[in-house]
C-alpha cells in the first residue's frame, strides 16, 4: 500500500477497511505523483530538483 499524496509505503497490520488515499500501485520514480488513478512523473518537481542539484554543484 502506498499513500497517494506522499508516495510513502504504508504497512497494514490489521484486517479491516483500507485507509483513504491509498493505492496498491507502487510509484515508479521518486518524482511520481498520483493522478487520475495512476502514478505519473511530476515534471515541475523534477525540474526544481535538478535546479537545486546544479546550484549545489556550482556552489561547492
């Protein structure tokens, strides 16, 4: 199970109803977001992460 908002895995230890905003589909990359029933790449997040990496490298 995965949280649809954070993409973090969720451990279910007891039988019963599943928590809201969860899915059994695993995200395929760290930049994925859950949209329209599936994980898709969040390109805005990817771009922001790449800019941060470049700036950190440049300032090192």
